[in-house]
């Protein structure tokens, strides 16, 4: 019998496998999950860059982590940092096996977690924290020691701090075998085992053609579009509904249909010749070829030939680790199937969408394979069961077309820009139960989740129970960027009470001021249509009672106010709140304000049971605000003191920050000058060409573990008269994709050599945290001799730092 195609990666002794897709989306943070079999030394390497096939961690001098499961002849767990052993333990439940075992390894800023099982973040077995974390590792290598190691189902996940089984939402398929490395891999589609075309094998449901077999004229139902996509059954333009097989017996036809509908069949050896003949007649060429090969083997081995045993024939899969029934399991020509979708050949149902008319001539069996709701619609005896058309209301036309394409090819076209339709597509996939498309949508949502999109996503997925874990991820994203999400747009007031309450109570809620929490609560409770602060709400309450201002959200207001940490507000703000109309009209508000004032004045401990009210939020930013030009309150000065630990040292020399220029280092292009405390007469970044245009820039990297929400910055002109007039101040998280924080056009502020100048950063971008910042020249300076030299000798940043 022909061996099935093996679905795993085998790594030879002392080698390492690298793949471009095995890469963390965010450096220093990610999770890899895999199945492995080995006698010892399942070895996973994490590096900043990929290595070669013959790479080995013992010879690697660059920064890296190595995790070895089953070290020392399968007795120990080892973790190495840059080739040095830091963990060497026994007694942990992590060993290799000659059958496939599932493992996962996550790294989060030096915290290495190792677990067992199919789903990451469950069944944690061991953790180790690197006191000097390498936050640049990004590529994953699968290695070995002195014996072969087999890997399969290798997947890389973006790591979230919600340690939940998010894997179930985005995993695209698994094998679940128990075989040795040298044995055949069993094909398994996991939780989809009871789903797919095989449910319709010889079923009258949705059938539109019938075989009439043998002298007894046995009727065997089938589906034209499936048969036509897997061979040539002579339908042509005649549209015949019966295929007569007078000279064939039912077991042969059953084997042929079973092969088409399930991807495998089992027949007695004596029937191979008849099955081959029937396959050739209907041009099911893969089956005919496999029958021929097996017959040749039997001829060469008389013992097998005389055995009379049944033989199993399986369609040779062409793609690995894919649950898509068409592409991986069945002898169906997907291109041919797609052509039937476009031409309408063998169509038995027309699909109409309200407002768009007829949008497709489709096939009930294709819709039914993917969607249980469609199957019920076509088989429940109602109007749709006998009608030749289906009319859909309240359905997005563009999203439905994408879902229909998915049903005919089993994947989302990567060249298609569907991100704008992603939420509508997710709703459709949930509505019609297309689970694999649902997973793909969830995966893309996670990959493209941003501060700008999180609110719109929450508005949609809160109504989808199957997206609960995605909802939790979005709530965390919102809470970590609370200032931005409640200031850049008023959309958050449309969130439901449960979702907004979860955000307010989230342990990762990050704010620059507790006053922003109060403002957001008041805006949400009064369903504001524009952004304003508590003082504006106070004016409204002066003229209208709270019952009218807040309506049905008055009770949630009383609950949400308890989430505000009033004692963290400035004393002057608390005094204003105490005299406010809000305090006079809302008893709960008045009580909380008085408690906070009492705590600040007398250190009251009457309410120590609620300690959160008196503690700063865990992830709050440090406020480093601009006072005057050249002051000592900025971020770069703060870095020079090792963040407040000792006397100031130039932060470039102490490697707390990295400064680069658009031109190479020279006597007058010296990064440490920009953060020094002394004036230099000549300091510039020279010109360079980027994207076909002249430019010049200075760039600051405040470090991989730090971020700044910048709201002010200061520059100082050097001794030249090359004054900037058009430039941008930008921020970035990766040093490649830049966001304009402030755009300067014909700005004549700089007018004297040695002059300081400062500018505020306002608007929503001031609430976005960045790691990289740069000043970039976009037009010539006032100097005619060297118009593209960016001549500054000092730079400082201000804002909220962590």
C-alpha cells in the first residue's frame, strides 16, 4: 500500500530548521506551539535573526534563548541564554516521547513559559524570568541534538496578557496522531471530523443526480457539481438527471463515490481492476492511477496477490496542516469548481440580496457543506426547500460575495482587501455558521487590532458569543490606551454597559490622569455627541436635573463613579468638585469626593477595604512635563539619571537612549551632542535620499522597554543660520512606520543662532505611546549653501513616560 504523505518536519541531528513564517509579530513577545516526537532533546531556539540549516546553538555567539525539552537523555529541562545554561532542572513534567506530544513555549519580555497540551496558555508546567531580558528575539528555530526530531502543527501566536485559550479562535488545523517517526502519518481533521462533504455521501439531501446501478436498478443519489469538479460524468448541456450503470455493481460505485466525497475508500483487491475501469470511464484520474499502482504491486508480490485482503486508497493530500476539505482531502479540482460558480453551470439555486437583485447562481450542496443553517434551509420542508431562489435581507453584499468565494475555494483571497469588510464578514460567518471563515476573521482582527479600530470592533463582537475571547482582547487594548480611545473619538459612548464597565475595571487600565476616567464616565452616561470635560457636564446639570441629563444611564453612573480613584485627583480639583452642581445633585458623587478630601487631609483609613481607591494604577505613566526651554524635566534628561537613580550622565554614553542621524557619524554629526547640557556651534544631520526625495533627520530611540506619549518637544539651533521652515516631528513603535505628531509649514520660529524653541503636541496623537521619535526635514532650510542640513544641537522630549 502506498504510504501517505508525511505531514511533519524532520530535523536531522545537529541541524536547525528556520521558516519565514515562524516569527513573532512583536520582537520579544510571542508564543510557538507545536507537536514533537523524539527520544530526547526537543530543542527550540529564539534569535533576533534566522540562522542556517547547519546552525547550532552551541556555536552561536549572538544573543538568543534556547529551550531544551528532554535534555541529558530525556531526564532534564534546560534553558540557555547566549549559550550559557541558566536552568537545569529535573522532576518537571516535560519529557520527550516516541509518540507525538503537544508543547507550547511563550516569551514575554524575558518571561519564558513552557506548557503541555494542544492549546497555548493552558497546562503551564514551568516558568523562568530573565533578570536582563532580551526583548529583540523574534525568529524561531526548530533544532535537535544527536537524534532526529519530528515536528508538526507548528504555529506562532501574537502573545497577549490574557492567558486564555485564544488559540481555539485562530488555529487553522491540527493532526492528532500517536505514530512513531518512521510510521505513516494518520490524516485527521480534528474537531471537523464530523463536518463536510462525507455527510452527503449517497444522501438524497440536496442531490440532483442519480446513478441507476446493475440489473436490480439500485438508485444511488449524488450531486452534479461535486461529480463534475472531480471528473467527467458526461453531464454536458443535456442536464440529465440519471446515469445508468448496467454492467457495474453497487460496491464498485460506492468505492468511487466514497473516494470523491471523503478522500479515501477501501475495496477488496479483486475489485481494483473494476474500480480502475470505472474511474477511467468518468476520468477520476487520481483514483485510476492509484488503482494501477496497487495492481502492479500485487503482481510483483504473489503473497499479497493471493491474500484476498481489502486495500485502502487515500487521496494524496497536496497541502499540509489545512482543514479545508476541498484543498486537502478530496479529489476535487478547485479551479473547475470556481469556474462553475462564475458560469452558473449545474446551479440549482439563485441567490438574491435585497437591494442588489440576483447576485449569484450557486449550488445547494456547496452552501450546505459549509453552513448548517443553509442545509436546514434547504431541507426543512419550508418554501426554500423547493424554491429555486433564496432571498436574503439585511446582508452586506460585498461581505457575502467574499464568503461565497471562500465556500468555493476554502480560503480568503490574500490579494483582496477585505479589512474594511472584516466585521461584516465576521457577522456573516457567525450567522451562517461558517466556522473556518469565522476563525480567519478572528485571526485578522487580532493581527490588525489598533487603538483606532478597537471601539468599532467592540460594538460588533459584543453581540457574538463565539467571539468572547476576542472581546476580552479588545477590552484590554482599549484599557491600555484609555486616554486615546476616549479622546480621539466619541464612539465609545455607544458601547454597552457591560463592555464599558469591564474596561473601567480592567487591571491594565492606563491613564495619564484620573480626571480622564471621570470625564469618560460622564460622557458615556450622558450619551454625549461631542467631547468635553466634567466642567461642561456640571454646567448642564445646573439647568437640567440628573434624571434628564443621564436618563436610563443614571444608575450605571452611580456604579461607575465608584471606579474613579478620587484620592488620586489633585486637591484643587477635588475642591472644585466638592462645590460643583454634580456634588449637590448626585449624593454618590458628593460622598466619593468628600471621602477623597478626607483621605488627603487626615489620612482617613475608614475605607481601607477598598484599597484600590488610594493606589496609583499599576501601569500609569510618569509625568514629565515641559516647564521652560532647556529645563531638566524632559525624558532624555530623566534617562541620563538612569530614570531618577543617580546623577546625570549623558544618556547616549550610558546607552539609555540611541540617537541616529540621516548622515554618517562625524565630528559635527555626533549623537551625544543632542542630549548634552552644553552648546555646540556646529551640529547637523546631513542630507540623504529616501523614496526619491531629499531629506535629513535626527532620530531618538528611548529603548525597547520604554514608551512616551509626547505632548511637547524642544529644539536648539546650532551656531549656523540654516533655519528650518518646513519639517515634521514624528513618532513610531518600530522605527519604520511613522506617525506625524506635529507638522510645521513655513514655521519661522527659529530665527537666531543658538536659539531654543519649543512646541506643544496636541490632538489625539499626543495620547499615543511611541518608542522612536524623529525630527525630519521636508523642505530646504534658509541656507543656500547647504539647504538640506538639519542644524540643531539640542533635543528634548516631554509627556507621559513609562
